C-alpha cells in the first residue's frame, strides 16, 4: 500500500493552530517514514466562516515551519485542485451518483420547518433528526427540484451497526440509528464537510486519515458514505486534543494558539516542531531533544497515546533555550540579526552573543537584554539621586583605568567598593543601573569592555548629572 496522508485545514482562523501542527507532524512523519506522500488540502466549503487571508497565512506558516507538502494548492499535484471550493462539480456528480443508487435523496424542507421540528424533538427529549418527509415523497420532490426549487441532498442513513478500528483508540462501535440523515450537498451547491472529506480522501487516494479527536463523531458517517459509494475505507487514527497546563482545552484566552505567534516571538521552528512532536507521543529512548529527521525515523502511530497532551508554553521556551544554546555561533548570530532587523551594528551583535547566549530562551529576549549596548539608557530602574557622590567617585576611578578590559575594570571597581567600605552588591547595582538602566543585565564588566571607556564614562557622567538635577548645576 502506498501511504498517503493529509491535513485538511479550513481557513476559518487567521493561521494554523498549534494543535494542527502537532497532528500535521504525525501525518508528515507517517507518510515520510513509509516512503509515501503528505498532502495539504484546503477545506473551504463553509463559506460563511472563512477568515479573509486565513488560507494564505496557513500555507505560509506550514511552509515556514518546514512541513513541506508533496501536493497542495501551492505546489499542485496529480489530484489537483487541492482547494475544495474549486471542486464543486466533483461533489455534485458524486451526490447525484448516490441519489441514482438510492442512497441519498433530495430534500426541499424550508429552514423554518426543520427548526420547528428540531425544537419539538428537543421538547420531547428525542434525538434531533430529520423525519424523512421528503424521502417519503421523493417523486414529487424530484419534480420540484427539476422546476428549480431550492434543495439539499441528504444521505439515507441505513440501519446498521458501524464497527471500525481506530489505530490509536482501538475498535469503536456505533449504531447508525443515532445518526441523522446528514446533508451532503447544501442549497448553495457546496458540499458539507462530510461529503467533501470522503470524496476527496477517496479521489486523492488517502490511505491514513490522522486527525484530531473532535472529528471522531463524524467518522461513522464517513464510513457509511465510503460504503455507499462502494469505496475502500482508509485507516483512521484520532489524536487527542492539546490541553492547557490546567487541563482545560487549549484556547486563545490562556495562551497563544496560532503557530506564527510562537515563531514571531523567536521560538525556533525546530524547537516548536520538537516540542509538538512530544504531544501524545514519546521518543522510544525517552529523548526530549531530537530532529525532525530523527522523529520521522522513530515515529510510529501505534505509540501515540490517548491521554490528553499538555501544551505548556513554559516548557516550550525551556526547550527553545536548549536549541539556542546548541546552535553554532554563526547561525545564532544570523538568526538574531534576522530577528531584530537591520538597525543594529552587526559587529556589536556578534560581540554580545557570548554575553547573553545562556540567558536567551527565545530570540525576542535578545533586545530587552542587550538594547542598552546600542542605546544609552533613558530611564533608570533605581533612583540615582542618593548616589551622586558614588557616581562621581566611580567616574574619577574609571578615568584612570588605562587598559580597558573586563578584568581591569572589574578590579578597579572592586577596589573602589572596598575603599568606600560599600557592599559589592550595592556598589555594583549602582554601577549596573548607571550603565544599563536596569538592575539585572548581562555580565557587567564584559558589557563595559564592549561599550568602551569613553561610552562608559559618558554614561556615568550623564547619570551623575541626572542625579544632581538641573537646579544644582
Ligand atoms: N477541515 C477539517 C479541519 O478544519 C479537517 C477535518 C479532517 O481532517 O477530516 O480541521
């Protein structure tokens, strides 16, 4: 069997959800591991929920993160088009085929009738289900349809027990009398999700449908449809949804859910993929850090667990920090340059990296840590007013340092603190705030070496002037 997997995002959000990347990874790995193909199909049949620009962004993000599809709306492929809104004739043809086979029927019931029927069923505590009025009058309804009446096409749900095997969840049994006569083709000529997904998964020769567990209730309907067409039923695997650390469903209210939000704050794509690969699956050797290539080699659907995986952005940042520390110097240098943009001196960036590398959890941590190197602080985290004498002392001592190195600066400052009988912690706090504006910064002596004598003196003197205030000058 040729393994062909797919993800089928609907552009109903502004980007790809991190949960979809996690399922996408499994699809990608399963296809690649088995020498097959990974496909991206855009399911845009619910026109009322489409977010403008969503599809473009989704495809860009999937590209940016490195989940390269063998077939997609962007790269095309033998089963094009890969966007459902361009396949309407295909769905119509297959819906009509089901009518011809007696497995589906026309329905012209107006929404008001369906509404009142549903309300009544709810009031009677019955399962909401279409009552088949149109099915029982099919000859008459057909005439109305031929005369141009607005209509849908519904599946005639057969009476049976549906049994299927989910590769992650085992055997699942559903009685078809719990299922409605699903609408397949809507009055606007668009298919519903159920018809679109089954027709496309068949025509695109998808061998394994690996998707989120929220689609599990739809699977029995899909099986009935595959059977109605007389098509081979693909393998199914339903993956558990990601949860917040408090076990609630991952939602934008607690943490960012869009993949690009993580990339934009400087999470490396390799780290994000690595972290997401661990959602519901673990490396057979218990490893936490591994490449996409390695994941593809060792991933197996049978190892995916049903327990809800916890997506913890704090753990993701930790992992990203590990990736940053392991990057080759030149690569990290380039990534930081690319991330912060062209307004900063490249030679200086290069020199700052050894000072901050250990502290970076994400690329966006760089500027808050290092901006003082590029711009003298405009504000100070501590009121410098009480330290004007000390600042003057520091300035006088620093002017005498001739060989301006981290070590000599450190020694001169240590000696001064001793001479003034000040605690090192307080002394260096004042010096640090005068130079960087902040109480916490990269190593101070090294930063001062990097800034140079002239700039350090200028900063100390300016801080002194600011501490004295204009009236006392
Ligand atoms: N269009 C569905 C979605 O937005 C895909 C469901 C499936 O994979 O079958 O996630």
